[in-house]
């Protein structure tokens, strides 16, 4: 009788361990992500003289909504008094994505002084398309 009891205890222990290990495994939920990015230059060189000692800077950032055919682009334009207006345009675009449920995942910078371009990358769970 003892070998049968011992076998049942071992089988029960293995079942409990397998259940615990399975519950800690990452869930295969079938999540699908969609991606977007914001590209622009924080420093703005495009300016117009608006007075004797004042200038107005025009800047823009590009939102790319990634699709299987490429980007669906949207321009975000801002105008302000400082040459950092490009940063403002990028933040306006990022805020727009945030309001739509996108989260910032990473950023990259092209280290060329002539472009000084930055790209912010976003993602969100794809809405159910059923």
C-alpha cells in the first residue's frame, strides 16, 4: 500500500508544481500593436523678421502613423518667438498622440549638426477590428 500512496503524493506534487509554473508563464494573449512616430528638429532656423529686434519662428513636426504600406503622415505646425519652437512642435504632436492613447517607447537622434533631427517612437494596442 505504501508505494501507491507515495505515487499519489508524487503525482499530486507534480500537478501542483506544473500548475504553479504554468501560471507564471507569459500569457499568449494575441495582443497586436500599432506604431507611430514624431519627427522634427528641436532647433528652428526658419524665421521671419517681425520687428526691429524681434523674429517669429515657424516650426513643424511630422507624425507618421505606420501602416503596412508605409507612413500616413500628418504635419503639426507651430509659430513662436524662440528658435526652440521646433521642440514645441514636437511636444504638441506627442501630446496629440498621448491623447489618442499612444505611449512613448523610445527616441532617437540623428547626430548631424545640419539636421539635428529627433524621432520619438510610440505604440498602442491595436483596437479590435472584428
